[in-house]
């Protein structure tokens, strides 16, 4: 049964959870190896706001168990299954975990949706001594300057007014947020994918701002963008390399 907090959270993805699972890019294995190495051991990790479980699946390759929570029942229903992952519907501030029970907490591309202070308090409660918190996000991707320019215009002008105010936290890489942990200097990571034009358009349609635009105007703004992109892309089935620079913050609690 959903808690009151689960029902009240700002939900931008339940209505297209299956699309989200299909079209979102994958985080690099090197990122998970890094955060696992920071943790004091590899017994249990908590992936908060797990969405479709992309980060949880990466952690499952390195930890004995992963608890993956999300306030959205539909996201959990569409999450990737793995014997090492236990999925739960729960909010960031009320995980249901035992005190001092996890070695690592992660939040991938979702910290801006959380009640930050309450979440940090929960992190400190559930982490073991020396445990770590890793948060990361990504904004726009890079393909080629002409394509990037069209997508940037779409992002800023076409659907720009429909982004939630929290989006600016992603644009700044969460650097404007307090981070009450012993922060570490992190390596640079990026996501990479080889996608067709149709896959790219599917991804753009998962943006919360795109969904809000469609709801407000009754039309899909990616349709006109597709016509422009086709002129630059060529054969829409041709695969192109896409890169997303990742912004990351990692910190630990005292032993």
C-alpha cells in the first residue's frame, strides 16, 4: 500500500515508466567500480529513487545485495529484475532500512526531486561508519555541433518553459546544493551510446518537460524536431555515437 508521502511526491515519470526503461542511457561500469571502492565493504547498497533500476543493476554486479527504492509503484513495476536486488516502494526520507545497515547510498539523476535535507538525514541514519553517498546527474548529450545546436534549442526554447524549477540543479551538477559529508574529489565519467535517430527521439520524448508540453498543447514537439534532425542525421536507422558528461559528488560519514 502507498504511504501518504509516496502519493504526494512530485511524479514526472510513472505515466511513461515503460518508455523510460526502454530509452534511457546506461551508466558506465567504471562509475560503479569507483563508488564501490569508496564504500567500506560490499555487503549492501541502497539505490534511492531507483526509477527503472539502472543504477541498482550496476551496483548488483559489485554488492552482495542492493535495496532499490522509489516512490513510484509503476517505476518499480518496470524495473530490471536481478536476484541481488530487492525493490521497495518507499520515499527518500523513509527508506524502511535499519540504522547503520548499508555501506553505500546512491542517487542517479534524481536528487533534484527529493526533499534534500530529510534525505540527507536518512542517509546518515542508514549508513555504516565510513559509509559513502554518491550522487550524479547528466544534462544534454553531445553528438555533433549541428545536431547539438538543434537539441539545445529544443531543450531551452521549445520545451524550456515546461521544465520544473528543480531542473536548474541538474544544470549546475548539484554544485549549488549543500553536501554535509566529507566530500571526495571524483574522477570524470561519461555515458556513451550508439543510437538510431528513432531511439534518440524516443529518449527526448521521455523528458518530463516534453511530456508536460504534450499535456498542455495536445501535440508532440519532437515531431517537428525530427524533421529538422533527419536533414542532418541522414538515414534514420544509422547509428551515431552519443556522449553525456556526468556530474558527480561523493562523500563519506566518519568511522
